């Protein structure tokens, strides 16, 4: 007689049959890969929306302004107005995130922005380009009265790499 009880042998043979009859694993692998691809595509679509990009720009600008200690200044409010106008324009015209970023390209041009006045003139140019004449007029009037040696402008230029 053996030391193994007969019920244990029956359990082992039943377990082997269940394991052998479970079928191939490839449908699960293919399904998992398809799920990862679908999630990646959905994530890309979410990230390339204009509202998501504007939200990220605002978050980075606020972080930089807090570091400088000037998060509630007039230039920050003006930049926020411009970003809101660009976001509305991009959503109304069904622009992708990459197309919308092209509208903001003049703000990143270090050769173009040498002073605070240049920054406001650049913001005026962008506002005209998107068709917001009221905002462009507001930026034009502010560009004539801005001080070029303010702490805020120094922080903005430092962040822009100028």
C-alpha cells in the first residue's frame, strides 16, 4: 500500500485535466495588447486637446510665478486672458493641440522678446491673429505703459531663457 490517500490522487488527476483543457493563452495575450494600444490611442487623443495643453501651460506658468513671488500680477492676468482667448478660438475652430501650439510660438521666440513691451506687442500680435481685436487693443495700450525693469518681467524672461 502506498502512503498517499486515494482522494489525493483523484484531486491531482482532476486538476491536471482542468489545466490541460483551459486552452491556449494567445487570445488573452492578443486581447491585452489590443487593450494597451487602445489605451495609448485614447491617452494621446486626451493629451493633444487644446484645453489640456492650455491647462498644462497655466500650471507651469503659475509654478514659475510662485517661485518668483509674483503670481497675482497684472502680466500673469493678461497672459491668462490670452490663453483663454486662444483656447476658445482653438475649440471653436476644432484645432488640434499641435495647431494651437503654433499660435503660441511667438511667445517662445527669444529673438523677438527683449523687453516687457515686446512681450505685450507679441501678445497683441497673437490676439490679432486669432481675431480678438478687443484683447489686442488692450495689450497695445498696456505695451506703451509697461515698465521694462519690473521683477515680473525679469522672471518671465528668465523662464523664457532670455
